């Protein structure tokens, strides 16, 4: 037995059974002062920004709104139980990471914590809103408390039937469970505590208290004692890892000081478990025997002659999570104070003035573990560690020191941390001398702040998931430094995302060409000009927030001794949108090696000849320098050798695409570039454009110029490299690099949206395009390809189903492209024309449906007078009741015809057009000309007819025709029957995709319910009524055998697709990888979304083909620690087949999890696995926890739509282009 104070926030002597069963992860509210108002149920404590008026769904949207308004805007997708993020008006972001939860996910929304107990229909009690799902007995049964997380349940019971409890605030008291002994169960934000209150010496003498056996029931858990600290943990049976944990239990009396009465009152109130200072404390033996936890109280304290009653027996059980706090005491050097309630001391307890101190030489320290993984790769602008001080011994201001301690492995703080094994100090950070104590502990009243910028930056640079801080008195020998702090610490971090590492493909030289290293390095006959494109994630044009970036060049020759190194910094330049999402900005910089750049403070320099010269570049966004272009791999640096005697490379000029830093029209337009050698013996040139291999061009005369043609496929920066080959066959070692900017493709020459009002007799053309006269078989105002926001014209298939422009739209003898949306109400039984243009007796082209091949077609007749056949391309399966996008392209330079269906090129049917002529008649929509007159009238709907006098490239075709992602399956996981969970999208009910998903092994659908009556069934195990991830249910998986699957056939063979799901792990310390989603073939998996336990992150894995030894690519999210509570994390795998890129979004955000995916998979043969991987016939990596809201889309979700899907309510879907037109 020990005497003295163990300050855990309560003032009575307690024998606690399994005191606090707490949910981990990211939820709840910090305690409020010495008396936890929230825990007492007195009033809910407001989460700091849960009700913020200004918020936006994504980082980019919040950033744009903040810049526009000048005020901080919360990012809703980053709101969690312990975290919140706002975008600031200056382009930075501020995140707060709380050690204790600040809100809870309840009834499908974030709510303030309110632990007031309310009676449920079945007679049990539960807190109004807490992180943990809990249920307390209403009497008449033996199980007094149940707690659940991610389908893992733990129930604690009593040996006899329980009486009806007295309920006040957050506390249920079961009187006289033994003579003179009450059982008190207290709801807290993360779980519950329970205390045995022994009220008298007579009660203490009861032999039943010598060994207290508490029955336990578990689901999906194994409960075991922890030898290292005398506590216990409940471990997930599926994937390993603690779900619930407990330090060694203790007991205490009501103290020997004048405050004993106060102590008893505090113990009866609301402070959470723990002994007050001034109490006698003793350890309680703990053992797990079968289905019971056995407590062995210290008889010396229980029945001692100096014991002050009540005595409290109090083992504490809490949920495992990624945050933690504790206090250690030198007097109780082997005791643990894990997740203490209220406030605790720091320094030497002043026994000279307080009889509450455990001894005259008790020193205390506090530790706080906080997540820092989300800051990886970011520049920290400001960072503060904040905590509330509620008492100071000396009001003149004595220092308290903040340090960083070891956070990894066995050194990390835990339920077993005490004075003897506390983690060692790694860094002394800073100190403060506060004099302003607060009156209580709340979630928002932190009044002592420490600058921890350098520490958090180190965590960000090192990729630490957790950083642990220590509070220690400046002088632990002096009473004057004594203070009391709350357990409500948080980190407040303002950060900036630095410029990206420059890509090698964005670096070039003139002379020299593309960035090369090693034996591939080029020679330069003249001092080269370096070219670099700098990209920054916070400087796109979204919301008009164009800003500036800079480039710093580093030039050195590594072989010299010592190494010569020089720097040059270019002046700031305004950014422009780099990608289609608009959230990345870019600027282009050039630097002639050695020149003196204005204003950078660096002198001019010269470079030696015939020496390897290396160069690198990095970007600056006004706040932080990004990584060098060579970071991480020496082979990513650029090199060249300057040799003024080397043969001069050919020079390049272009009137179409001049190298003048300005974008010129445009994607889809051929341009000409002239190569001309200064040497008279050049017999040919080798050249290549960005994205192409080397080609050869031969001049008309020796050493003469030659002109090459180039078709830019997309807007952006392009590079043309050229070398001369002499008459001896020697290729020049000095390439010339010529960079130029290409604008986006020119607008259509003519277009008709066909979105005219219902009742119109014509379709208006865009710009100067004439109106199209409508026949009587045309009805306007029908639903278009983009849903209700879009309109179309419906044609009834009769002879009057047409729209006649009356004039040609373009010259069909030159390069042209034609595009249109079409909707077929049924599969046609004849050929149908969507768009054509009249010749004399034949059309110049027809884009439509070909009945002979049962596919879409684009054809040009051999002649405009006689029917001698056609040059045509066909492909793509016509589908009824869905919108399809068609593009026909004739490339005069190549002399070939191409067809795109829904943005995908029909690659196996690209045909030459061997006869070329211009059809000078009118453009027709819905019919075509033949020798017998107009025919092939369309029965269906048409929208957005566009005519281009240029090529529509494959990338542009993907953007034009990639339908807004079309939902083909939605498994809400809210019900099941006969092992099947239905597809709950009613719009798909008539399609083959509207099939259920099969539940296998230990997979079940969890729905909150109460299917037993504790009033009539003493064995009733109360349902804690945990919320589903979304809606009314989710897929519960055991981590061993459970999964769901859908057979192959949902996806197109090579098309873009997206698959999304919501996931919540059962444990934050899971011991193995776990698969959320997988697309599986016959031998391996095409794509996998999984939890990586080594990285503690969500991860994306893709393979090249369906082979056992297929090449693998992996990408990992850097921003989010996988969720173990609340609504989990929303995961979206998005494959864009046009651009060959696959991305993993987490909670609507993209943070590094993207990679190129050049594959040969036939995705129509891939089955869908939910909750496991499947390679061949072998399953593995079973998921342990909850999965929900599985949606499959044909097509690639864009950035904004992915964010919208993340915020969808259960049972709802986005309006889609596949919705049928109104009839």
C-alpha cells in the first residue's frame, strides 16, 4: 500500500473494474476544467469550427473563397473528430490537431459532444453524442456497459442482476450491488469509466471484495493482460492491433486532509476516473481468466485502520488511438496516469503549503502525443503547441519547459508509461513563464503557447506520423515552479505547400536539347540557354488567384576539385494553369549559363570547355523553396559538355510556333518548323518533338533547309530537338533545342447546341453559323447529355426528322472534325445518320450508326456523284438509353480517317481516305443524302453538334467525349438478403449493371438495432447503437474471411473508370496490410486500394497486365492518417485512360497518390473485390473494420466531382449524362 496523492482528477477511494472504455481515432471533446462539464452532461461543449459560417468542400475551393473574402474558410472535407483546417487569405492553410476529440459523428453529421445520458426505447441509457458507441444497463440484467468500435464490441458485466440505476447527467449509479457498495458508470467523450464505491469499513470487510470477477463478452476481440505494465488490451482478431487498452488498475481512499469532504463530493461528480491528490493509493491486481477480468484489491488499503471511506476501486480501459497524453510522478514511479481527466501537475508538488501533495518530494511531468503526418512535404510558416494552465504556485512567472521526446517503438508514450520508463528527451524546444491561469479546462481556452515551428518542420521533413511533447518545470527542485495544466493540448500549424520538384521532361537546353545525364549528355557548341517549367500547387488560376513564382538555377562541374558551384535566380513571373484541374500553376524560365541576372545578387561567371557541366533548378513561391530537380536521385540532374569547336547544330525557325514565350494556336493545328544547318555537308537531319521518337528529314540540297510538320496534341510547352548528319554518316553530337508554347485548340468553326426552347422551329447556330431549320419530326427541350442542366433535340425517325442548315459548315476536302452527342431509345434496325454534309448526290461525310456492322461509323463516299462505295471507319457498340459521344476526324496531312466513341479512339480501324473532294451542300442533322434522296433518318436525340476545321486529337477527344462519369453500380451496403446486398441506384434497375454484390465469409451488413429485451432476457447483450459510416448500414468485415464481390463485366475493356468507397479501420495499430478495393483478373490484380501498415497510409497499386509477374506501380497518399472512427475515410480510385493516369483521392483531396498506368488490361474481365485482394484463386489482405458506399463509374471523375461524391448523402447520386431524355 502507498500513501499520498495520485492526481487523476477524482477525490475518493475507488476500486474500478474496467473503468474507461474509449473509442480511438478522431472524435470527442476535451474535458472542461477540473470538473468536466461535458463529461458531466451539464452542457455540450462546442467544437471550435463545426458551425463555421464560411466553409468549402475542398482545399482549392476554400482557398479561392478565402482570397476573395479576406477571411479564413474551413475545408469541410478535412474536418474530423480531432482536427480542422482552414484556408487563409494569403494562400496558406492552418490546421489544428487536438490531443482530445472536439466533435463526434452522430446521426450523419458532426455534433458537439454531449455525454448526458438519455433513456433509449429498450430501457438502456446512452450519451447523446460521444465518440464511442455505448449502452448502459437500465437494470434487470447483468451487463452494465457495452462499447463498440468498427464492429468490435466489448461488454462488461456484474455477477448478479443489476438494480435500476440512478441517472444524473453523465453518470448511472447502481446502488448496493454488494452491501454498502455502489457501482458507478460514467459516460465520457471516448468511452466510459466504472467505479466500485466501497462506502464503509463494514462493506470493505465483505469477502466478495477480495477477488472481484467481472464477466466480459467480446465480438472480434481477444482480451489479454499486458505483462509490461500490468494492464490489459483488447486486440482485433482480424488484423491485429489494439482496439481498447487499459493501464494497470488502482484503488484509492478519500484522503487525510481537511478536504476529505470535498474529495468525496468530487468523486461523486464529474471529473472522470482518478485519485485526487492527498489520497492513499494502491495497485489492484488484474488477470484475465477465460471470459472474465479478475480484480484483486489491495487488502491493506481496503481495510486499513487509517483508510478514509469511501474507497474506490478503479481499473481504467480506453480505446487505442493515435493521440495520447499522460502524467508521470516520481513518487508513484511505477504507476501510470494515462489520459488523466481534468488537469494535472507539472513540477515539484508544494508540500509546504498543500496537504494534497503525495509527498514532500514528488516531481511531475506531462507528455502529449499529437499527429504530424499530414504535414509531410509542407513548409511550416508558423506552429504553436497550446495548452491550458489552471494554476501556478508563483504569480511572478516561473518557467515551464517544452521538449520533444522519442515517439517511436517502445519509447512512445502509452498506457504503460510511468516515471521509471518515460521517454528520453530528444530536443529542448523552448520555455514560457505564464502567469494567467484559467478557471477550467475547455476545448478552446488554451492560454499558454509555445513556438514549435522548427520541431514541426523537422517532423514534416522527416515524415513523422506522431510527435510527442513534454512539459517539465524549469526547476524541478523548487516549489515555486509548480503549475497545473489541462490535458487539452493542441497543435496549431500554418503551412504552405512548396513548389513541386521540376520534372526532367520540363527541363531543356539550347544548345543541348532535352535534359540528359551520364553517357547520354549532349555537347553544346555555344554556351547554352537553360529552360525550366516551375509548378506550384497553390498558384493556379482557380478563383482568379494567379500569383508569382521564381526559379533558381544551380550550375556546377562535379569532377573539379574543389567543385565549382554558381547560382542564378530569375525574376518572379506570373503563373498560369498547368493542368485541367486548375489548382496547379506554372511559369516558364530561361537562363543563359553564366549571365548576370538582374537583382539576384549573384555575379556573372564562365564555364570551362570539355568539362562535364551539371545543372539543376528549384522553384520559389514567395514563402518556400521547393526541392531541387535532382532531389532523391543523382540521375535526375541535367548535364552537358561545352565545346566551342564542335560542329554547330542545325538552327530551327517557325512562323507557326515561334519560340517567344507566348502560346500560339493551337492544339489540333499543324504547324511547320524549318531545320537549317550552318554546315554545308549536312545530308539529313534527325529530329523529335515532345512525346515522339527520333525521325529523319532530308533536305532538297546538301546542307540546305528542310521543313517538318507537327501536330500538337494538347496545349502546353513543347520541345523540338534536331541534329545534323554529314555525308559520312556522322550524327552531330550537339543537338539544338527549340521550345515553344501551344495554345488550346481553336473553337469550332460552326456549332449547334440544339438546346433551343421547346416549341422552336429551328436550332440557333453559334457565332456566325446559320440556324438549322427543323422538320416537323423534331422536338426541342428534351433532357440532354449532362442531365437537367442540358437540353437536346429529339428526332422521331420519320422523313420529317431532320435539321437542315442550308449551307456547308466546312470544306470536306481539307482537314476537318465533326462531333455530336446522340441518344438511342432502342437499338436501331437500320442505319441512321447523326450528322452529314450534302454533296451533289452523295454526302461529303456521314457520322452515324451502321446497321451492317452494328456499330458507329464515320465514312466519306468515294465520289459525290455515283455510289461507288465509301472510305469508312467503324467501331464501338451502340447502347440504348444512354448518351454516346461521337467524333469523326479526317487528317489531310496523314490522309486518314479516325473515329472516337465516348472519347476513346477506335484504334483497330484507322483507314486511309484515298479520294478527296469537297461537298458544297448544306449540313444535315439526323439524315443523309443518297442517289434516291434523303435517307437514314435518326430516331433518337442529338445535342452539341460541332464542326472543326482542324484535327481533334486523342487527348482532346477524350476531354470532349469523355462522358461525365456514368454511375453503373451503387452498393449502399444498408441491407442484404440471401447473402446479397442490392444495387440501390434505381436509375440502373433496368440495366445489367443493376445487380447485387455477394457477401462472402464473415461479411455482414451492420445496421443499428436492438433485437433483445434486457427486461426479460438477463443474457441480453446491449447494442451500443453505433452509427453506420453513412446512412443506415455498412459492410462489417472481420479481417479473416469476410469480403464482398461482383463478377466481371461491369467495366469497358479499356475505358476510363472510377470506383469509390468509404473505409474505417478497426485499429490504429493494425499489424498487416488490408485491402479496401481490388480489380482482379485470372492471375493477378489490375488495381488495388489498400491500407499499408508499414507506411500507415492509404495506398494505390496497379499492374501492367494480367500476368503473375506483372510490373507493379505504387502511389501513396501523404496527407491522411487512415481513420479508425466516425465516418471513416472516403477513397476514390480514378483511372483516366486518355491520359494514362491513375489517381487515389482521400476525402476528396489528392496528395501525391497518382501515377502513370500504361497497361494492357481488358478491364471487362476484372471482377470487383471489396474487402480483400485476389491473385489467381488466392484471397488475402482481408479488411478488418467497416466499408460503405461502394460506387462504380464508367469514366474518370474529375477533381471537383470527386469532392462532390465524397460529400454525397447515403442513398443519393449525382445527376448524370446517362439519365434518359424526357419522353
